[in-house]
């Protein structure tokens, strides 16, 4: 997703991956912050697709007045203290501290932070550039820092933007919740102001100078996003496999006599078709999500009414047994560690097929189900592409994400049907 090439421009990176998102931390990120959100490489033609920050589409009817004041530099002691705590925790992978000062922190993000911390010594030389936030007692804070990576001598300059708000007791925290349209417009307007663009230019120059002076840093940065993505994916697969293993006392069986075979109390099943996942074993039960062909579940019980009780996201859920087939533990483990996406037009004997693609226009959360209250399974960033399974009438798109079905709000993507 990120432009890593000989004439890599950090400013172009930040423009292309401009992030004012409902996932909260506003992360207008330079350099190392891309380690959190970025992966992969694109062709050089992407340079031509990059616009200017001043071209960002901001509503002219925004209901929140946008001040024209220039930055205040290290002007708020409490803001500086929060930023120091935040980045110290990031460096050490201290997700407990981060959970206490962020409004949201998903399990996937915790894993990503901890994997990054394995390569990080410290964040140094902080400087906070502060602008008033869109609500009372809030701030948009652009924090400059330099990261010391392990076994690399040269410090990597970086810039992260945080949306900081106040609790009822006056303490500050980093807000990562959903943003209203007027707050989105406010943040985009702030980020397009001249002093912000100038700051981005300055940090861009510092980073390019550091990369040019240290080939080790440059090559590290080129490989690092993919390294982290692979580490996170491996950890998620390992955790899911472990969660699907029955406890030893449940997996064991009592010997009932000579020649008797052991019968496991749980078994693995695979979806053979697209089917609704429901809260109760009935076609009138509340829908939680949809399973896709090839998706693996742990079946807790096969019911006489034709439904299967499954383990789903740490709770019990139900799918019609007609859409499931039993697989071995080895097959289940292999499928979870090496998920395969259906090929375009291939529905594996079922009704699921790729009907097109979507291209992400703005940073958006990827969710387990078609609801803003559903669990977040990842984040998508401007320019990301996903295979489209279904363009839903309720304002959601069903896509393939890491081999599984997931959901993205239609407003945040461009849909290209086959």
C-alpha cells in the first residue's frame, strides 16, 4: 500500500494515506507511523495519483468554525505529558497503559503494537504542535519525534497526529471513536492549513535525509510494514487455532470397554455455502453475520432440529447444519493458518462468488458484521482494494478480508462490479 521507491516522498505518502478516521487516532503519520497502518508496495505510477492536501474535499457547510490560529508549540503541559506516556507505551508495547488512555483499542491493534515494539528501542526528542479541537477542551496535536530502532544507529523522524479530548474529571485521553461528519470536516480543514503542510514538508525532508544517509535504515523501512503484517497474521492464526482447541479435560474420553472408540466432545466443521449466522437455532433468530464458503468453525453441538451450535467470536451461535461439513483437526488447522480466497467466479459449489472489487476512498473500519456495533477485525486505508462478495442494500459492502467475509461501509469505497 505504501510508496517505497528510490525517490520516496514522505509528504506524498501522508497525502495519499490521509487519515481522519472514525477509528479515532487521527494518525496523520510520517515515517514510522506507517509501520502501524501500512503494508506492501505499489508501482511508481501511484506518484501521479497523489494530490495536494489543499485538494482534500472539505464540506463548505461544516457546522464547526475552524480557527486560523497557527500552532502552539509545547504550550500545554498536560498534552505533552499524555503524548510522552503514549509514545513510551508504544515503544515498550505496553498495551495496558495504552488501553487506559485511548477510547478504543482492538485486540488486533494490541498485537500490532506489541510486534512493532519488538523492533523499537525508544521514541525521542518529542515536540507537540497543538491546535484547538472541534469540541470543548479538545486538541488536534501533531507530535514530532525520532524513533531509535534496535540495531540501527540513525534516528527516524516521524510525525503523528492525535485527537485528544478531556474526561469529565479534566484528564486527557486519545479519542479513537467514530467521528461525526462535522468533526471529520473540521479535522480535514485543520490538516490542510499552511502551517500543517509546512510541518509535513519539514519532517519529510528530515526523513529523506536520514534514509539517504543510512542504507540500513532505508532497507529496514522498506521491509518493515510487510514484516509486521506477517507477524500479526501469524499471531492471529495461532490464537484462533488455540481458541478452537477443546480443553484437555473435555477432549479426553473415558474408556467404556474393550473395542470402544474415543468420541470428541467437539468437532470442526467447514461452511459449504453462504449462510446466516444467528443468535438462536431458528430462521427467525437475530442475524449476527454470514459465513462464507470454506470458513472453519468449532461445532459444539449438532441439534435435532437441523441446526448446529457453533463457537463464534467467543460466544455461541447457530448455522443450519445443511451448510456445514465435518473436517479433521488437521484440515481445520491448515485452513486457519493458510486461508485461501475464492477465485473470481468460483463459488466452490456454493453461492459465494466474487462479483467485483472495491477501492477504499477514506480510512475506515473493517467489521465482523454489517453494523457499526460489530467487532472491528481490521482497518482499510485509502487505495486499498478488496474482492467484493455483495453490494448490500443497507449501505454495507461484503468483502473478502484475510480469506474471510467482512464488512465495510459503502460510503467509504468505490465499487467496481464485474
